[in-house]
C-alpha cells in the first residue's frame, strides 16, 4: 500500500474546529451540539472504534477527541467500540444504519468484515470513511490517517539513534497484526531505514495477530530464547507490543539496556521512556485526526467534496482512495512534554509515580 509522504499541520487542512474539552464516554455517544446550520442539524455521524486491546488510544484519546469535534460542530453522533469482535462491529453498523446515520466511519478489525460493512452502508446510500486503517477491498469515500510509512521510518530512525549507527547490533521486529494494512506500512517504513545499515542484523521478525500484547510477550520471549539473549534492539510497532518486550527484558534483568521502540504515545509508553526502558514512541495527534474526520463527515452530509492532501492505494479494490494523511512526531525523553502540552496525555497520569523523571523533563 502506497502513501503520499506529507508534512501537514492542522491549519493546512483549514480545520476550523476548536478541538478542546472532552465529551461523553458512553458507548452510545448520542450527543449533539447546538450548531446553527440546517445541514449540520440533519447530520448524524456514526463512528465504530475497534477495541481496547490493540491500543488504549481508542478510548483515552480518540473517543474524547471525536466527541469534542462533533459537539463543537453541532453534529449528532454515535461512537461505539466493537471490543475486538467483528460480529459485534457488524451488529453495531446495522444498528447505526437503522438509526439513520448519514455518514459511517469505521476502524476495521480486518479487511473482509470492514469491506462488508461499507458495502452494506453504500447500498443504503450512506457515505463511509476509513478512520486510521484503510479497508482493502472496501468502498470508503475517504481515508483519514497518518502517513503510516513515515511512522515506520520514525521508528527506524529512533531505534538507530538509540543503538548508534556505527554499532554492530542484532535487531528483532515485533510487527503489528497481519490483517491490519497499517502494520504493513509501519514495517515497510522501518525496514527502509534499518535495512540500509550494514552494521545491523535482523535475527527475528514476526507479526503479532490482533496486536495482542500477551501474545507479543510470548513471541518475544521465544525470540529472546532462540537468540540466546543476544538481542540489541527491538523494533516494536506500538507501545503495547513494546511494553510486552520490556516485560521480558525485565524478567531477564536487561531492561533499559536494549532499546525498544513504540507508537501511540500512551501513558505507559511515555512513562517507560522517562524511566529509560523505552527508546522512543510516535505521537499521532488524536485532535488532528478527529478534526480531519469531522471535517470530512460534515462536508459529506452537505454534499461537498472533501479537502484531501493525498491518496492511498488499495491493491485489492484496485483504486486510489482520496486521503487526509497527517504528519506523525517522533518522541523521546527530550520532548515528552510536547505530547502533554498538545493534550495527547495528562501530566497527572504520566507523572504519577514518576515525579522525579517528570521534573527532569520539565513536566509539571
């Protein structure tokens, strides 16, 4: 899957939504705002988040950001979570379609089930948007995400910086779920950086089905055993997988000595960075992503063509999907504060038990 590399700030999209505050966290979402436009008043946007296992971000970052965006726009909304169950996601979609949503946005659990949901919505005259993950073989009008190959490139650059370019190193890869098209892009981006360094040797690589953190721990422990502990760096596709690797490194008494990457700038990931257990993470602003989704969804309800800045290739559907591709940010101990200042995490949560580390990082 190809992505157009972009450098994007929220203003470049013309996002006029003031994304502040948090909305209801109830699964029914249900809220609406007091928007004055007739089109906005008639709009209803359904959003189905995938789970709480692949990353905590879906509930801690995306839900409140989406809620704030739709409330600010005065649009009725319904945000629910499929809890990792494709059948439940299909049932939620059916319920949303019946309830009269005019736009349906999904974060698919797999391409086949996601495509089926989008086809059913299309047959009912409901516009669909892929949020964060592109549904291969789907029919979404738009795709809103980050430049996912860039995410992988940042992970590769971060790991290389922590290891040292001139150091001989054995690297293992804990990739994301094989049925997530984003995971393919993350891996491609990381390899584009690390494969060029002849000092590095890949000693193991495996995808983690369902982004399951427990399974990731088992996989990494097997890698560690088979390599006789001779692992110098871990390219983990997100903070959850990184945390699973860190737990095994701690078990073997080498935490902090083996650089581990991550993604999503979760509270745990940021704490591990401050503590020196994790090398880096990638921050993807939920405010920006939610704002871009809301902008497109509201435009669709008015019959307007959305403003995009690239396309994403769907090889299964043999089409290029108009896309909004946002720019991710590499986060190390030196700029954890930027994530908190942007609202990506709360200082009180990150610094609980890490007061000394936060003070050293200028976080209060």
